[in-house]
C-alpha cells in the first residue's frame, strides 16, 4: 500500500478536523491559520498546517453546510443551498470579497426575511433559498461531507476518496486468489513488474558486484534471461 496515499488521506482527515473539531489543538491552530473562511497566505512554523493546507480547497469543494442557526454560514459565498448563491446569481468576482452577511441575518421568527431592495435586485433569490427549510429549533450549523450518506469524514472515507481504483485487470484474479499461496503469487507479480533483484536491476541501485548466470557464465543475469533464455529455464519450459 502506498505510504504517500496514506499520508494524503491522513492530511485530508486532519483538515476536516481543523474545521469541525473543538479539541484544544484544533482551536489553537484554527486561530492562527484561518481568517473567517480564508486561510492565511503567510508562512507559520507548524508541521501540521504545512501538511494539511493543500487539502483545504478539497474540503471546500466537497462539503456543504446544513443550516441550523445560520450564524456560521456566509449567505452569499458558502455552499448551503446548492452552489454558492454568489455563483448562481453570477455576481462579479471582484465584488464578492465585500459579501459578509450570514444566513442568520435573513432569518426572522424562523422565516426567511429579505430587504425589499435585495428582492428587487435579485428577484430569483427568494425561490433559491426557500428550497432550504429553517429548523424549528435552531441548532449549530453543521459542515457536511457530500460524498457519503453520514455527512462525516472518517479516515476510511478520506482514504477511499483519495484512492484511485485504476484499471480493472481481470487476470489479477487468477494470480491473487485463495488457491495460490502468496509465496508463489508474489514472485510472479515481481517478474511482471521487473522487480526481481537480478544483477540487471541491482546495478541501477549502485550494487557494484556483477552476477552471472550460473548455467552460462558469459551472460549477465537479467529477468528475461533467468526465466526464458537460460538453458535450465528452456529445459523446464520444454
């Protein structure tokens, strides 16, 4: 299993915790690296933040807010009723940094309430937001991972998100199966990937001592020679 893949999965999970957990270490780092919904642009001495900051965009792209009180959700820029409202209304990008209103600013007595000037400027706005039901009992807003049914991001979910299943090759089931011991499957797999520690492969790693075929000392040991050209191998195949 790729250690790089495991590390990326762990960083994604830590980034999720940074936005959702209330543990002491999270509160400390969050106070140093987040400015509202934006991350800092300058460097700080933190091994954790240096590792997980690249996953911040991944979290933003694959999460949505579940409305509670609306106090933590940016009405225009956060994803809480489909795509961000600023995007759905095609608001100019250079204007969006001025949009700081929260969802709670437009809720009065558990109902949507918009200034008349806003409705005149954006007549489709009311239809967009009324798709979201305001809870009777206002709870905390919740960030939801959209790739599963639970809305939570576990390490397993992070790994599955990062994992690329790649090409589905049918012959692998013939090589890796309960009927064949791994001690036999592994050498075949190494041969197919040219990972057998022959002299041909070892010298690329800086091993200086040559190794010749024990049957024909004039030929250098290579995977192809060892299993197909060597007189002993040819006798076996025949």
